[in-house]
C-alpha cells in the first residue's frame, strides 16, 4: 500500500497566533507542526479555530476512507 500524505497549512486567528501544518497520512497517522517554533504539536494542545479545523479535516478523511471502501468492496 502506498503511503500518501495531505498537507494543510493553517494560521490561527486567536492568540497566540500559531502557523500550523497538518499532515494527514493515508494510514490514519497525523503530524501537526508549528512552523515558527518547529515543534510537533499534539491534537490535545489545539483549541478554538485550530481544533475546529482539525476536526473538520479528520471527519472529511474518515468519510473519504468509507467511500473508498464502499466502492472497492461493492
């Protein structure tokens, strides 16, 4: 199975304004990077609009996986 990665860049609106990169891998793994401090952030550290962004992207990822599975095994 080929491991693919989707990258999304997001800048928080609230304080502190972090510049984040979300990396969603095809196997379900996730990496969140703070582009300014170059630190890896855990989903538990997200709040406000960045948490909302993460949840919406994760839901879209799960829906896509379910759709792909239905097409593959139908």
